[in-house]
C-alpha cells in the first residue's frame, strides 16, 4: 500500500511495477514498436475479460469516441445527445466529427436522464451517448428502448467503466463503446483506448478507420486516420488487464467501507441493485456552501479529495454556443460532489484515515 501514514493519499495512483517494466523491455528488444502482436493480444484478452465480441485498440479514449461516432454514422450537422455532467472529451468527440452536442440533464446517479433526453430530441438527432460516469453503468435496456424509439445510434462512453456490468449487460456491449486507458483509469497504457462492438462489419470498419481506410497495402477504400496504439503501450495494458479483476475488487471493497462508515453529513452513492459498479471514482455529495471547506479539510489531513467535475459542460466557454436550456441537476451535482481516493492502492490503513478525516470534518461543518 502507500508508504507512510502521513503521506498524501492521492486521488489516483497508477499501479505500475516490475511486470510492466519487463513487458516494455521485451517489446523494446523485439524491435517491433508500433501496432503489432501485443495490440492484437490485448484486444483479444480485453474482449474475453469484459465479455465483449470485438475490441479495437486505439491511441486514446477521445479518438475511441470519435471513431465510434464516425463508424456509427454520425455526420456533420447531426445532433448528438450528451450528458451535461461528464468530462469534456465526450462533447469534443462529437464536435470532432462535425456534429452538435446537445446537453442533457442527469438523474440521481449522475447518469443521463432519459426524460430530459426525450425532450431534447429533434429532427437532426442521430445518436445518444450514455456515459457510465464514475464506473456505474447506465441502464442500457432502458437506453436501448429510448434509442430505438427515436431511431438513434448508441455510442457508449465507457471511459471510466472497465469490467462494469448492469443486469446481464457489459459496459461497451451495446451499440459502439469507447474506453479510455489514460494513466488514472482503472487500467492504463499511459494513453490508450478501446472501441468495442458486437457487430463484425462495424469492427472491420473501425479497423479501417484506425489505419487510413486501408484494406490492403496502399489500397484505401475510404478515408481514415492514424489512431493506432503502439505495441509498447499494449504490453503495459496486458499486464494491467491481468491485475484489473483484483484492483476492481479492492475498489469495490473500499467503496463498501466508505458507504458503511462515512458520517451522515456525506451523501454516499446509491448503487442500483442490478449494477456491478467498478468505482473509478467514489463520489459523495455535501451541501454546496460547505464544499470548499470540506475539500480544504481533507487536504489539510493529507487526503487528496477532488471534484469531478466542477462545471457542467453547458457552462464551459467552449460549449456555451450549444446550450439550449439549463440542466439543473447537473448544475447541482457540479456544486456538491467530492471524490475520495478509492483506488486499489488505498489499503485498510488509508481508508480508515479517510473516514477519520471525514468524521472530524463533518463535526466541524455541523
Ligand atoms: C468520461 C470520459 N470520456 C472520455 C475520456 C477521454 O479519454 P482519454 O483521456 O483517453 O482521451 C475520459 C478520460 O479522460 C473520460 O473520463
């Protein structure tokens, strides 16, 4: 676990060790650095671990979303429903394909609200992007019914949801999915991503898009880009994937401990019965007027608490032009949320320290 009881408990701490070092060295010495057998093996291994049919590795999660939107048929001028409370990458990928993000409010689980989504569908809407925020999957049966009612493609933003499940569905298993392998994610390749689909034709299209639309040497049947992952990154990812089930178990155990022991001042996450939450983040709510003081209280006690995300997307200057109307639940969440360190390197000692800090802070606030 983390070394010293007075050290800062960071909000994220990638678990990189000798196995990852050996894997990188093996690839460096092989002389084959760009996309090759390690990428192919990682794709197969992730597909098997996550219960997905086709996995296409790419250079990062944002490009995974862009490839997913493009391959789902989203074209310039289309409107795409995006939750207002997510990382900017979700909306940036929409803009990258020339489409228009339409911001939708969230529900009590910080996930896209289908009633508000229905109110924001227009003639131009062609896709919906559920985001499995913090590692909790959207109810994809309900989302699929909504999408088919309105004739929309589904692009799942599963950037934070490796191995998450809801009922009998896996994250990334409906429509086209996109995962991130960024350094702070539940598994990492430094930078990296996966696009996932159950459809073999779409998987082939994704592989072509990843490699300049090439079907055989210098034969390009459509335009594409270079989205390829390196074998160096994939070798790290294969080790990370082997660690992922145990790392996820620890995240879930830490989350269970917090939910059982945090004082009532903190509103703990409500996990639906049918969800296997993978706790990319463990996020509580506090009264908005206390949030800055609560954050400072954690930091004074060497707990790296943080806010994901302080500003709803429709309030960002970059996206202001796309706002149609307010998203009050997203605004409230942005003002109230605090993430506590929940990752696999938070051990018994650290989680107890976090709860002790929380008890002291709650006493100060009430
Ligand atoms: C919800 C969400 N979507 C998309 C991304 C983009 O992934 P990446 O940083 O790998 O481009 C991230 C992670 O950063 C994310 O958290």
